[in-house]
C-alpha cells in the first residue's frame, strides 16, 4: 500500500499498520462509549438514591414532599379532590423485639409491596415517611374509592398472615390507616393534610388498630 504525501514521493505503508491503526481507533471508541455508559449508570443510581428509600424502594421523605407539593398545585389548578393516607405498622417495636430487625425489614418490604399492589395509577404518590410510617397521596379520586383502597390494604395484610409477637394487639401483623379526604384543596397545604391524616391514624390506633379512619376536610 502506498500513500502520496502533499510533497515528495509516495511512502509505502503496510496493511498491518493500517489494520492496527483502525483497531486502535475502534477500541478507543469502544472504551469511550463504555465510560459514558458507566457514568450514566452511576448518575442514575445516585439519582435514585436521592429520591428513593433503599429498603422499601418507595419515595423518601424529601422526594415525597416535593412530589406531593406538585400534585397539590395541580389539584388546585384543575379543581379536583385529594386524599392523604398515613399508614403505620401496628406494634412494630414489639415485632422487632421478638423477631429481630432483619425480619422487621422484611415487614417494611411487605408493606411497600402491598401499597404498590393497591395503588397503581401514575399519579399515586407512595412514600416511606420514616420508620414504620408510610404516606400515600392521591388526587382526583372519590371518597368511596379511597375507603375501598384502604380496606384492600387491610385485606392484603390479612392474606400475608405474618405471625406477630405474642404480646401484640393482634396475632398477625397489621397496619392502621388514617385518611383525610378533601373534595376541594383550595385552602389546604400538604403539611395540614398530613397533620389531619396523622390525627385520623391516632384515632384508628385508639379504636383497636388494624383498621382505617377516614375524615373529610
């Protein structure tokens, strides 16, 4: 193979040299593409860690608040209803003490799985509020639909049939749910809705646990 320079005579270049150069270029491009792909995967993992609770794979508290604020703004703009549910695993400390924190983590995962099974709309916001507390934020939904979903959550826990500690209120692990339903959210804030759901949750606990209390704002 010959190469003609701009000035002077042609210079012989071997086919092996050309092949080697092409290989180096292709390999360099492969390494560059691979590095870009690995960087993107790392960024995706970091982004997920910043928004999701690693144990439950639900939104963490900060991301939960951010998305809830956005949903509230949309609900006000379109004049639709909202509901906030606060869930708490009953006698969770007793369960942890009896079976250990590893089994406690499994109970947290079961709660998250049940929530995902019941609430499947793209607009439904599911998050872990802290410890054994969870929050669900719904928009454009009817009161009777909310009640139906709450009962479905309780039924799923019954079907899970997870043995509780001997000194727990109920023989099987369960959750209590406090709900606030607002047909209009024009004068509502996320903090106020969560606070009202928390009060309803307290009532559910006082009434014997393993049930839901729904209040209308």
